[in-house]
C-alpha cells in the first residue's frame, strides 16, 4: 500500500519521496478538487526551510518540505544595467549536480512566483537539501 497525502494539485508520495502533479483527462491541472487551467496561481506562503511549501500551496507535509523545495529551479534576477537595487546573492540547490550554487536574487520580483529553493547561506542550503 502506498502512503500518499493529497492537497491542491500535488501528490506527495512518501514511499517514493517524490512529488507528482495531478493532471485531469482534458490536460488541465487538478487544483483544490477541480480541473483548472495552468494559469491558476496561489500567493506565496513561506520560504525554504520554514516548513511551508512556498509559492503556490498552503499545506505542509514532511515530504514536501525538503523534496519539493530542493527540486525547484532558481529564480534569478536581472543583473543587467536595469537591475533593481535590492538584488543580492543567495544559494539554491541544483538537484542535477547535487550541489548548492550561488545566484543573484531579487526579493521584490513579482513577475512570477518566487522559488522556495532559495537560501541565505551555502551552509543552510547544504544542510537542508543534502542531509
């Protein structure tokens, strides 16, 4: 028997320790008990390491805390001449290489969802995602 927790449009498979998206037969995402298009977004609920999923859900399970956070892509800031003043270095876990890497982050960027894979220090990134 597979032990699963379901919420929003993600399935936390505790046996396989991975996250799977639920897709409806018409190709839309299954969100909050209904089939909806992929443009539905949820407001940010927390940051990496806070025990909350991050950008688009308001639920909390042990599986999602680490597994979900550490497989997310970084959300890098524009570092060109038009870069905002608040841009600062942060760390993200690259699940492909298995290492924490530095990137430039804009905490005020609201064009898309912020990634929960975002840590103030390399040490925090490594202890959170590699342990």
